[in-house]
C-alpha cells in the first residue's frame, strides 16, 4: 500500500471553495480505485493550512490513477474549480507507507 499525504496552503477567504474541491476529490479518488482518508480543514490555529491523505494498493495502481485522471472529466472539472476560485495557494505531496497495526511493548522487545 502507498499513501499520498498532501499539505495545502489555502486562501482562508476561500475556505468554502476549498471544501467543495475536497469533497470532489474524496469522490474522485474513491471512484477511481483508491481509498480517501478525508480532508482536515482549519478550525483553530493557522487558518491557511489543510491536509488530506489517500491510499492506493501499490505505486503502480497510483500511477494508473494519475494517467487516468488526466483525461477524466470529473477530475478535470475539480482542478478547474481550484484554478478558477484560487482557493489553493500551493501544496506539497508526500508518499508514505502506513503502519496500521499496533503491538505491545513487550511483544516488540521493549520490555
């Protein structure tokens, strides 16, 4: 599994526009074979940062999604919305490997 984690710098005055973008990407990723883990929008603290994460079964599956999204009408419309509204100032994309199962400290040899 590979997880893509994104950190966005958004325009706080356009938070409603960014939320529309976020909801569309949750739908798009899930529709195209990934698992979207949601978006985290500003509440308290900095008002211009947001995050999201989504996973694909492998890097190859992610690359297939990236190829398909370039011609997908819903993905194109979602990108166009962000461009038209200017709700995103910039973003950083990170690829991570999740650790989803915990073990006791004793089982891990810590005790």
